[in-house]
């Protein structure tokens, strides 16, 4: 089949090539309605598809943003992605979503691939291990925004939760309910991920503020596949915890699997609070008390910020911190 060109469209619509180009770029200021209708009809009748690669080279923009999530299985990640996509779509930008699987090597390959595809900017949930690559992008003034996590010594803007406060809200709620032996399980701290460190630090500080004993056997950061065995060790101690804070939604899922398999009654045998308001929290039995992140607002802020950088607008704020909210239900 013959490739339909902009020249063919112009001839079919009886207008100039520049008029078709203006139409394709949505510059309608000096274009009559009948001209627009003729061009639209010509494009439809000929089946014309703009050459996006050629337009990108000419405009020096692909109108594309890469989004690299640390792990797409998190409810928070998918909600943030949705908000980014919604906002970018309104601005005629497309997104390419990549899942790093918490793997720095995979993240590095995706960053290199997206840069090779000449995306206009990157929104990254950083694994934390590609510091040199992050630093190079910042040095080259390439638009990059971190979400969920900051990276030490990398001056990229970041959209984060007040993670210390998230833990503090949970501990204060448990203390108010009369619990004394409180534990926390988060994913591994191997790579020093800021969100996890913040939640552990906030937990410790709040335990002190609430005059509750800090029991090291109740404070664990492990791989996801170790959560159930870790909780098993806690629950079989001579004096087990009365309540557990799940550091994120995937940890919460593992805790719930363990309690179900071992017929542990929530909240009579063990109270539970999760950080992240998972979709089933309100319909689970008992309904789950959670600390919610404003995921959609955070995603919108990330998209707003990356587009501002692409458009060379000056932004002075480096870290945008969002407030968590405790949603009180029945699991405590």
C-alpha cells in the first residue's frame, strides 16, 4: 500500500501543506471551520497517519514521558500511574510505563532504553542503586522527578509521603486503643530506601512519645517472601505482640495470609494497621484500619512538575511532602 503523505492530504483538501501542518499541531487561530472540516475529511478518507518520528525530530520533542516504577504490584504505584496518565493525556503527552521489579539492573536498562527513545522526561520510583546515572541526568539538566523515595546526594525533585508521620499516626492510634506490645514489619532495608527507613524511624520515635516499650524482636525488615515466617517467629515468642503495623500493602497481604492460615482472630488475637489503603480494606472482615497516602494527588504533582521542567519553567521546591491520613476501621 502507498504511504499517504501530508502532501496528499493537502492536495485532497485543496489547502497548502503548511495549513495541514498547522491543523495537525492544533494551531487553529487563523483557520476557518470549513478548512478544518475539509482537512479532517481528507485525513479520514485517505487514512493518513502522521509520521510521529519525523515530527519528533523536527520539533525536538516526542511528547512522551517515561515512568519507571520500582514494583507495579503496589496499589500505590498503579494509582500514581493513573493520575500521571490522566494529567499528561490532557496536555497531549503520552507515557511509557516500565516495571523495575525492585531490581537496579533492570531499572538501569529501562532508563537507558527510554533515553534512547528520546523521551522528554522521566518519572522514577528509584531503586536507589543507580546513583551515578541519576546524577548524570541531573547534571545534564534532563527532566527527572522521583516519586515515593528520595536518593541521598541526588538533587532531583521528589514527591514523597511524610513517612515518619504515617507510622506515628498508627502507633498513636494503637496506644489510644490500649495496645502496649506493638511491632512493625517492612520490606527489606538492604538498599536504604528512604520511605522504609522513614517508616521505621517514625515507628521508633512514636513508641518513645507514647511511652510504649521498644521490643527489637518486634521490629523487622525482610524480603516479602519472608514476612510470614517472620510473623510466625513473633507470634510464637513467650510474649507475642498485640498489634502489628504493616509497612506497605504487600506486607499487609502476607500478614493477612498468615492470620487466615493460622486461625488468628483480628483484632482479638492480633490488631493490624496497614500503610496504604488497599482496595479491599473496607470490605475485608473485619474492615482494616489503614494509613492512607494521597496517591492521586501525588501522581498529579509529579506530572505537573515534569511538564514544568520540560517547558523550562523554574521550580525551586526540591521535595514535595504529602500528608498521610489514618482511616479508622475494625482491625484494632
